[in-house]
C-alpha cells in the first residue's frame, strides 16, 4: 500500500474572462504517492501546468482542497507557503529560471541558506556534492549566461533538491533542451527518483513520460486517465513508449 | 494621430514617471522663479522707496559740535550737489539699560528722532503697501521705520521707551513708515519720526539741560543731542558713482570726515538687500544642483523605459515606425509633463514669491509688491526645456540600436551582471548580501541614483556647515567677529565716570582669580575716511588680538592699519601702500600692514590702533572691552563679579558686564534665516529623494520582476525580498553619501567664500563636525531605505505563476 503525500479533492481553478469565468481545472480529485515519479500529460492548453502550480501552492486554487501533511495548501498563508517551498518542495521550470546575477554555485546555495536548521558550511558542502553529482562542478563559478541550457537545467535540479524536499515539481523540464541535454536531465530525475525522491512532472513528451511509474492524462481540466507503469529500466524504453502511445490513443489524444 | 495615441498610452502606463517629471519641473520652476520674482521686486521696491524721497544720493549725520552754517553753505554751493535738505534731529542716549526699547527688546543703536517730513510714506497694516496719506503725529506718538518691527519685535500701539540725557521718555507707536536710507533691519542707525510738538519740547529740554549749572562739567551733556541730517542730491550732470560723489563732497567740504555716519544710496540698497541676496544665491545654487538631479532622474527614466519596452519598441519598428518617430513620442510625453510642471511652477512661484517677500519685508525695510519677472521667466523656462530636450535627445539615442528581431526575440546587447565586484553571499546576512549583489551586478542602473544621493548629501552637509558658521567660535573669529565670553561696557555719559583703564584693571583682577585671559578686544568704531572715502573704522586698544587676519600682519606701529579684502578690491589699496586716514579732528598718513576679514559694515571697514585713532577723534573713547577666557564655565560667575565692581568712588554704578554663551545662544539674528534655509534644503532633498526612489524602484522592480518570481518560487518571502530591495537602495545612498562628503570637502568652502564675499567674507575655515555628516547621511540612508521599502510593496503582487510557460 503506497503512502499518499499530497491529496487534492474537488480542485478547481478558474479565471475571470469576458465577464464570465474560464474553468481551467474542474473538480479534480487525485493523490500523489511517496516515492512515485508521477507525470501529468495532456495537450497544449489542457491545464497541466496550472494543475501543477495549484498542487504545489505556487498558485491558489479557486476551490477544493490540497492536503499536505495535514495542512490544506489552498488556505495556507503566503509566508507558510514560502516556507514550504524551501523545506518540503522543490521546483524545476521549463525555462530554468536561474537568477542571472548569481553564479551556478550561488543559485543552488541561496535556496539552501533559507534552511535555518543547516549551517552555512554544511550547505556549501552539500552544494558542492550536488554540483559534482550533476556534473557541473567545473562551472560552479560561472554565471547562468555563460553556460549551456542543459547545464542550467542541471543547476536548477540541484537547486530543487538542495533542501532534500519531499516532493519535486517539474514543469516541462526538458521543453527548452536539445536531445542530448534532455537525455541527461531525464537521467538525473530518474536517478533521484530511484533514491526515493517523489517527483511530479508535467510533460507532453512521451519519451520523458516513459521515465514515470504513473501517468495522469489531463484534458480540458479533468483527469481522464491514470496509468501505472512498472519501474523504469533503460532497456525497456521503446516498449514503454509504445505502451504509453497506445494508452494515449485510447484516450483520443 | 498614431503619435498622439502612443503618447496617451505611454502616459497612462507610466503615470509615476509622468507625475515625477511634473513635480520636479514644478519645484524647479517655482523655486527659481520665486527667487527671481522676489529679488527683482525687492530691487524695484528699494529703487521706488528712494524715488518717493526724491532720490537722495547720500545722507550724513553731523553732530552739533561739528556742524556750522558755513559747512552747510559750502556743501550747498557745490556744483555737483543739485539739492541739499538738512533736517534737525535728536540722538537718544543709552542710560540705565535703555536706549530704544520695546518690552524686552532694546536696540543700542542711535535713533535720530525728527519731525515728519515729505517723502515718508505710511505702510498699511498688513505690510503689503501704503496708505494714501500719512496722518500727522499727535504728542507722544512715533512713526518707526519698518526695520524696527523686527529689531524691536514691536507692533502698532506698543510703547517705545527711550532716553534723552538722563531721563526716560515714552512714545506710542502709531505706525511703520518707509524710510529708504536707514529703514532696513540690517542697518543700525534709524531715522524715527515724532510730532512737531514733542520735537520742539525735547529741543527745549536739551537747551535747558545743557544750560543747567548741575551739568556744567558733564562733557556728555555739553556735547548735546542735536544732530543735523544732511540729505544730498547729486546733480544730473554728475556721472560718478555714489561713493565717488561722497568722496568728492568730502574732499571739497570735509562733510564726510565731520559726520558721525554717512550712507550713500548704493550702500543703503546694498545693505538692505544683502541678506536676501546672499540667501537667494545659496538657494539658486541649490536649485541648479536640483535641476542636475532632475535631469539625471529623467535620463535614467528614459534609459530604463527603453530597456523595459525593448520588445514593444521592436514591434513598433517592425510595423514601420521610424526611430525618429519613436524618439519623438518619448520626448513628447516628457515635454508634455514638463509643460504641466511649468504651469504649476509659474502659479507656485507667484505665491512663493509673496511668502519670501513677507519673510524679508522688515529686512529690506519696505513693502515688496511682487511682479512677475517675465523676461527671466521666459529665459529660465527656455533653459529648463532646452537642456532637458538635449538630455532626452542623448538618452533616446539608444532607440536607434534596437533591432526589431533582436528585441522581439528578447535578446539584449548588454550583460549587466558581468561584474568584477562579486562579493560572496552570506547565510547570516542573506538579504544584505543579495542586495549588494543586485547593485554590483547592475551598477549602471544605479549610477544615476549614486549621483543623486551624492548631490543631495553635498548640499545637506553644506547647509550644516553654513549653519555651523553662526555657532562655531573659530568660524566666527575667522570671519572677523569678536567672539567673547565676557562683555564689559562702561558708561560714557555722566560725571565721575570710570575710565576703560580703571575698569579693565578691576576686570583683570577678578578674571585672574578664576582663570586666564586669552584674548581681549577693547574697541570702538565710527566712520572715518581713507583718501577721502568714508569707511567704518574700528579702533583697537590691543591690535595684536584683532581677529580674521588673512594676509600680512597686524598693526605694530600707530600708523599702520588693516583693511578688508573688499576695501582692497574696491579702492585698489594693497599691503605696503600708504594712505591718508582722516577723522573729525585730524588726519595722518598710514601704511596698510595687512588684510583681514570683518563683517562690520558688510566688509567696508578698516582697523586701526586706538593710540592712532585718538588723534583723529579725541572725544571718541573706548567704552567696551570683551574678554576671551580660558575656562568658559566660570564666565557667569566672573561677569556677575565684574558687574558689581564697575562702580565709581561714590559707589555709583558706571558700567555693566555680561557673559555670552555662544554654544547655546549662537548668533540669533542669522540663525532663524539659516534655519529657514536649512528647512528648505532638507525639504527639497526629501521630495527629490522620494521622487528618485519611486522612479528608480519602479524601474528596478519591472526589470527584476522575473528574478523576484524565482526567489519566491524557491521559498523567499515577500518581506525578505523587500528588505533586500530596500537594503540595496540604502547601500547606494550610503555610497552616494560618501561621494557627497568628498564633494563637500572639496567645494563647499570655495562655494561659500564666493557667496559670502558680498558681505566681506572672502576666506572661511569651515569646521566639519561629526553630526554635520552623520545627520544627513542617516537621513539619506534611512530615507532611501524607508521610501524604497514602501515603493517595493508591489513585490507582494509578484506571483510565482508568472514563471509558468504554457
């Protein structure tokens, strides 16, 4: 029996539009389980990124509840949500979003420094360790503008895990990368997941989705499908992709 | 049409920048034009006041013992004198603490009581103009010149107490009048007007007193109180200056040498307008710097706008807008804001000029009716808009470098964050170190703010140093003021008087019981002439202690004098030159031994040893001695003891001694004006600080919106980000302050010497106190911190969702 770490019930997200309301997410019920690599797939405009940000508390849901550790994120105050972002959650964006005037090392360390329970020296040591693991320690003094997109994204992943979060939210992390860098980033995420890291990733790329052990299909703000996959093995990538494609076709994607 | 549409849209979108430019322009236009309106109106009012009196060129006060009908006839017969009016007047005495007193305010200067004559106009009750007629005075009533209102802090209906000989008299103030020659609060002697009946009665009393056998040996009584006031009008054919006219009359008749005091029209106008002129120059200098600040703010705003709107400008270019048209749109929106600012400024200037005029009306001595200086207004506005256009043209040049494709795809030319000044982040000081990083990685964005804070700091420190001048002993001494803790005055009227030597001996004995004497000024002054030019003369018993020496040496021989730099420049006399010094009873040749500073008679003064002065004016005795003592804490005790000791053999009090606490009392007269100036400069600095912060913060906020989103996404709270934001601006203000302090050290002294040269101060030794620097620095840093913290409230509205790429 898997342990649920995040539970959404009746989740809705609407925007005011032309005097009425535009419903992006409609009445979504879902659970994320500890240690899972969950992927949300869907067509462009299906609301997958909106769902990701609503679940992570980065964006406020219009209604419903998101229970995390006994707390409802929908009603949680801004400063508590901020604290949650550097203690329990990690984020990886499509556009990397590194702070342009901080070095690669500092981009990771600055998030680590927010964790008051870890001394600065320990944080620095951990940053070095992570950069080594991400194979970007040689560029740690470089500014983001001086490194490649793949290196930037690896830095962003290091930043996401520096405070050992319980859950990583990744929004199309390979969307802006070339084939080689995409492969590297997915390998990193897979490796983290193998070490026990829970991940929720949004993607429309089947190759990326093939790394997951659970796929949710979103269409018009509703979850229409939920596919469980066996643990990822590199050699089975082709067959996993075929399985996912067939599943998506059955859902009329 | 497309231009109007875009200009309207830009103004709507950038209301903050628009309002800031309106405000800055309004402040600069209002303050500069109000100064010009005021000074021009003041000059006109002074000129008009002389015209009301028939435009006299020179006034001479001749005491009765030096007056002869021959002298009057001699003057009247001169070709260069068109007209001579001579009025009878009575000079008051100083007796028992009263010379001219209203309530607690006593003016020790001579007031010449005379009958009301033509050309004196009654000022209306709200001091804004004149009554049509001046009612005749009844017995017991007096008209005072306007300057007395400030000097005696009096109003219509108050009682003026004065002394003639040993008796006190009281007059009720019926009104204030325009008396152009001596009417300013800046001029000591005054012509005041009493009824014919009172004047005749007092003249009769004077004659009887002098004839009284009881006063037969009283030299002061025998000297009398009668004075002849000569009003000289130069002939139209005379082309020389007023000073030259005075000299020519003096050389031909000795009128100047025989007079107790003289004042040409030029001198009178100069003294009356002196303080407003000096303060106006300081304010105008400050306004010029504020204009530079405003240009820096505007330039920064344009640069940031181009940076922020890069994409929009690229789109406009791709749609066929030419660079010229885009630049024109940007310029029109700023010009439009400036025009609104000019209109507000013009209205503000009119009201502000009136406020300034009200503040200085007694100083000037005549009501000032404010007129708009149209030509100066046109010139100022043209200069402001012209220079601003030039800055806009330079700043909008960047638009030419924007390529449509590059702009739309988001590529930029500049990499601002490639900095050599990369200090590490600290976990403990995370907000501060992040703030420093934001600054060091985009230094160019903060240059304008650095300049602004440096200039504001420069002026705040400068005004503190100026204010310090009136309370700093060393500074005052450097300006030639005799700053003493003990002031001893001995009576010069009556019988069995104390001599200065006797009083001095007693004072020395008392002082030496408690402490030692460091300096002493036994001094008196009157008007004498050098080479025929009438100048104020200060006679020193101890010339070795004369303060404010700049060049040469103090007089060592009786035939040596010190002159001021102003006298040297005016008449061309240098150290080593021989000049002819003349008084009422003699003349002799002297050598200029040095140049010194003195603010007496606004710098038109010379110093001479008393030993030599006695031969020029034997009846003029020293009746004052001031002491500088080592232990100031004993001053009160010593002063009380000396005061009691100043009695004659009969036990009658024949003098007084008081103490002065410069640290606490300062120079009250100038302190209020300096404080007003300080208030203006600090307020302007505050407004400019606020505008600069609001504008710069808004731009920085727009440019850093994405970074703020990222920080929020990784767990930074809005409060922490705002703190970091505000700390960064405080840091820039701190750096700017340091530059401002350096600028102040380099230029304030020179600037003040140039501004104060008109009052005879050509060399200053400014003392920079810790508080002079710390107070403005704290104000600036805290001001920038608070304002930027408030301005950064928009950070709260940045949502991490903005980072989402759908």
